[in-house]
C-alpha cells in the first residue's frame, strides 16, 4: 500500500470501537476513505458489490473476530471463495480484543491475513499496519 488514498473497511459490531478506530485512522493517515460493516456478512456484501470495479475495493480491512451473524473466521473462509480480480490488493488485519493464543495462531494460518493486533488502535499500530501493507 503506497501513499495513495487509503480505502479502509472496518468490520466490527461495536460502534464505540468503530468511532475510535475511524478517528485514529483519520488522525494518523492522509485522507483515508473509511467504510464500516457491522459483521462479516455485511463485509462480504460490500466486497461483492464492488467486485466488478477493482478500484473501488478497499486496500485494507480491519477485521474483528467475534461478531454476530458472521464472525471474522467465517468471513475469512467466505473471502477465499469470493476472491476475484483486484482482491490481491486487499490487506486484511485481524483487529480484536481477544488475547487467546489460539486466536493468534489461527489467524496466522490464513494467507490473506497480514497480521493480528489487539484493540484499540494507536499511532504505533497504525504505523506498523501501513508498513506491513506497503
């Protein structure tokens, strides 16, 4: 991910986390375009709606694990099924309040997951995410 305008999809069911994440991203990134999906199904629908125009796909997905309807794990399985042209530019970062080593180890088994971070976002995490997605 270069210094182009970042297109970010926050996938989290917690409104407070989404608000704080959006504000932190706006503070430490240059003009990010931020959309929000409240669960994995909304995120899948969002990606499918943009699949015919790869330029409209996000560069970065910050993905929570525990959500209703479709959790982060189910989203990752579905993501692998729906991947098409342009999806290779999408960097997925697991972003969770989970501190379970099992979750960290499981996240690392997905090729589409760049890294896993604990909530909340801060300046250092944002810098690391940008560096890892460049």
